[in-house]
């Protein structure tokens, strides 16, 4: 984990929480660039709200394949 250095005084618990959140955000970025974007480009998955790709309510689902 990266050592977070706050510009002001925070408790150790708060500092650890900020570090944990930063780590999770980094994982989300890796997931989106490594898995989500290629799957979207290949048409394997689709957005539930395609008009608002950055919506906090955005979800993804598998596309139905034509049989």
C-alpha cells in the first residue's frame, strides 16, 4: 500500500481509510481499462444507461447473442 502523507493532521485511522479508498479506486481503473473497455468494444457486454456512461447508476450486462 502507498503511504499517504496528508497536508494536515489526521488520525491514523483516517489516514489508513484514505489509503484503502485510494487502493480500491486504483483497482477500479485497472478493471475498466483491462476488462470492461475491451468487452464493450467487442460487443460482449453493454451499458444499461448508454447515454450516460459516467452515471453513478451505470451497470453492465451481457449482450444477448442472436441464435
